[in-house]
């Protein structure tokens, strides 16, 4: 008998909910546009991104003097061109150019630095984004990673910058006066 009463009470609640839904749940007045709050949550900050079509040459002796070549420190950078500039002492490196949010250019070795909020998030972040851990600075909740698919590095950094488990993410920028080993 108690089950029957509970069932009738449940049915009565559902029916009353449907009857009064129009009155209480559906707005009857238009909300003024100045009272509508839009969420402007996109990226936490403007991201830098790797120019995957860039070629970076070490040119410590300034042997390269070609039009369309950008100089960054001791390096020369070609963007979107398929020339071979390694004719003299210039050496093609494994680095790529990075366009920074302020439209300046830096160089990266295609590694990313992630500062995570909690140590327990580290393994989840590695797994979720397919990252290879290279170095871990656990006292600072920071680690250096490489991505498995370099062609997806910009998308990975963008996704990481919106991940709630990540405090900060950036490319590992190379000091432009250093000579790679």
C-alpha cells in the first residue's frame, strides 16, 4: 500500500511540474540586452604558435645575406619558402620559429613547458595529450615535454592552455645566442 501512495505522489508531482512549467520555468518577459552577461572565456591568454613551415639556420658568421631571410640572434629564418641556405657555414637546425602574441619571433626546440596545478594531474595530462615527459621539476609543479605528433603541436598547446588542470603552458624558447650541441 505504501508503494502505491509513493507512486501516486510521484505522478502528482510530475503532473504539477508539467502544468506549472510554463508559468515558472519559461520566461514570459524579454530580458534587456544590457542585463545579459556573455561569457568571454576563450583562451586564458593569447598563445604563441610554431611556424611549422619555418627553416632555421645557424649562421654565427653572418654568411647568409638573402632577401626574405629573417635574422633572429645568430640564426637565419626562412618562413614558407623551400630554399636551401646551408651552402657555406650555415647549418640547418631542428628548431622552428615561434610567433609570439606581440608579433615578435622567437625560436623553439619543439618542446613544451607545462606548469600543472596539482602533482596528481601530471600523469593524466601526459596521457590525455599524448606527451613524452623529458624533465620534471616537481618542486615547481613544472615539466618539459615533447609531443608525439609535431604537426599537432599548436593544437596541443592551445588545448593545454584551456585545460583547468594546467596553470601555464609555453614553448621551450631557445636563447638565440646559444649554439646547439
